[in-house]
C-alpha cells in the first residue's frame, strides 16, 4: 500500500506572504520529484481546487483550517503523515507509534517572539499560539538555521524535536530578459544599491541607508509595507541621505524582484532578525555583491558568500563592493547560493519522516 505524505497547502492556495507561497509551492513540487518508491504526495488546502502543482495525488479540503486549527479543531485534516511548510498544521493528540500518524510544522521567522516591534500584532499572537500547540503535539519542528534551532528552545519546550532544513530561492529565479524595461516601469534609477525591509526593522534599515549615504548611489528599498514610505523618508534624512535618493517599493513578484535585485550594484543585508534571509540568498544567487551586518544567522547562511561587518562599518564595506573586490564577491555569492535547493530540502523532509 502506498505511503502518503500530506502537505498543508494553505499558502499555495491563499497566500499571506509571497515568500511562504513560493516556499510551500516549490517544496511540494520538490517532494513530488524526490518521492521514494511506494510513496506519494497529497495536499490539504482550504479548498479542494487544483493548486496547480503537477503530480499531487489528491487534495483534501479543510475549509476553515486557518480559523480552527490554531485552537485544535482539525476538521478536514484526516490522519496519517502530515508536513506543514509553516506553523499552521493539524496539531492535536495522535499516536505516532501505534497508528503511524505524524505531524511536522515549520518556523521561518522568530520575530513574533523576539522582536519588540512585531510581537504585539494579531499575526504574531496567532503564531505564538501555533507554536505552543506545536511544542505540545508536533513530532518535529523544522527551522531553516541552526541559530534558530538553538533559539527556539527559549520560546517553547521543544526538547530534541527540532530539525534544521534550509530554504532556497524560488524555482526559476533569474534576471528576466526584460529587466531593463521592468526597472524603468518601476521608476528606478540606472545605478543604485538595493536593500529590503520596513520601519519595523528600524535599526537595520537605518544602518543600510547610512551606508548608502557614504556613496554617490541611490538606494532602492523593496518589501516596504504599504503606508511606511513617509517613515522611510524620515529615516533616510536622519541618516544623511536626501529623500530624492531613496526609492521605496513594496512586495514585488518574482520577475520584478529579480529585475530589481539583479540591477543593483550591491545588496545590503542589514536586518538582524532571527529568520531565514530570503533576499540575501536571492542576491547571492543572482551574483550581486553582498554586504551583511555581522549576525549569527548571516554568518551561518551567507558564510563566505558576502562581506560581514559591524553595523557601523557597512559604508566602508559597501565601497569595497564597488571596487576591486566586486568580481570576487559575485563568484563567492553564487557558489554559496548553490548550497540551498528545494530538491535538497525535499530529500531531508522525506528522511525526517522516515526517521520518525
């Protein structure tokens, strides 16, 4: 009888985050491609509609999963082996030893616990509730870095159930053929430094803007939440960067984002949050010289693919990427990015469930 791995697909069908949407979709595709003999992949989603993932055996509908699952009402989930690419999972009592039921959840970002600016929102409260249930009922909890694995124990009693499986860039993430036209449509200058984040990441974003002020280049900031543009302008002026040199853009689709990052002279990863650094890995994959604030997560993930410096030295490091060290950083970054693939992640997920 075939063994079914059922993947929670709420982020594929009705995404709340572009990064989580891509991660859930691409991991599921990779799980299908890496399925061992005698195994198949099924889906659990808010609706039973086709989620546009070839090779799914079937999709089970759990219509009120986002409303009910955080409180332990897991109607529609069924039983068996369940893997969730997020913390939203059917977390309830089950018997792994006698019935073979398993539930694994994933945490990509610890900011709902560690960030003063982010931990009071409704979504952060929901994430904390889900982690409490995962700590009680999950057979394993996946995080993308060892730094996060060590930190997770501060927020939940997870004992030895934490497993590290890194993320990766979106499949087919590459600079599009019409990148120049896309950048023009977005109103971007010809030469610029890129960074990302909103004013919730105040310290890191301020450091990135101060670093750019030490050059003659404009700054393009992506992933700026709607309504935070005025605060960003104030932050830039406080760091000595005129408002006219700062270009704030919100969440961008894959091709626009690749066009923006791929057109930058350098990328500055200044956020120190304990989370998977999506944009830094994307910059490395595109061969864009990377400057990063020295942090445990950056050291683990970027490793030798970029420059690590204290926050106050970002400006000097940024100038290095514009000079003789540029080509070396491009090569090192691309080499490092190849360590992270969804195929490799899928193989580790299959092995995790086999070990359980």
